């Protein structure tokens, strides 16, 4: 199994600012994923982050808006840049360790 | 593209059995997952099917037919605490990356006394 922590757990931000979300895993994993869950909706994959290579983004998501770092096998960050109210969502980090596990999420509100 | 469909909402009675269906169209299929998500919490893993057939785990069973692009989650002896969203997710490899987990819209299950 894998235990995943995220920081911050929640934040309220002003339009036009940026927020970096951290994801820490208690074991080394090859693949890490970032998801978004907007209110009342299911999870949408933003990107796949592998250590040592650039993140792979899904359709509708771009690196300039959601830059991702993956400096080692236990850590990743997702930045939400130039935020607007439409970015208000829960952002979840996920890893594969036999099963696929999810972090507790970061609840972001943009005013 | 990837397409996963589930009913939006279902209602069932405590002690009964409920079946939640999921149909999918995807390339690079590599397994189907079911997750449970209570409001305000992260999804938790329920089951995984990669071959056709039924996987049973206590009160929960999951079935997969790859040729039909179809799965269902069966919940028996329903309890009030089973009220939650149930998410069908397909693992697929495409777009230059492997093992991506793509979620359906989720089914909100309400268990009534």
C-alpha cells in the first residue's frame, strides 16, 4: 500500500495568483498522477508525472497553466497558475502501488 | 477517445442488493476499477478486474466483459453507510503514457431505511 499526504489541505486564493500543491508518498513510486474533481463531479486526469521526464498532459490541460515537478520518486508538485474562479476544485495526487491510491486532496477556492 | 458511462443516481433499500452498471469505450485497455467516495473524502479502492468474469470481495462483487465493454458492481446486504458515490474507472495506455486511470461520471447511491 501507499500513504499519500498533500499540502495544503485547503486554501482560498485571489484571482490571478498561483498556488503550488505538494504531494508526498511514503514509498518510491514510478508514476504519479494529478487529478481534478470539480464540485459534484467525478475525477478528471490532469497529467501523468514520471520522475526524470516531462509530465504528460491530458487534452484540455497545458503546462503553462499546470506546471508539474517530479524531482524524485516520492514527491511531486502541481502549480495552478494565474487562477480564476473556474479553477476552484479539489486537486488529488495519486500513485500506483499494486492498487491505485489517492491522496486526501487539496480543496482550492478562487475568489 | 475514452468514454465511460454510469447512471448518475440510484436509490436502494437497506438490506437489499443493488447493481451499478458501467459501459466503456477505450483504447489500450488494461483493467477496470471500482472506487467508493464519500462526500468530502478521497476515493477508496473497492475492486479490480482485468479478465472477464466475477470478482467477489465480501459484500461487494464486480463483473467484467471486455468484449462488451461492460462492467457492474454488485452490493449486497446494503447498509446505510454504503450511501456514497461509486466511480467506475478504466486503466488505459494511450497518448504516450501508460496506466492512466480514467474515471466515469460516478453513480451517487442513496440507501434508504
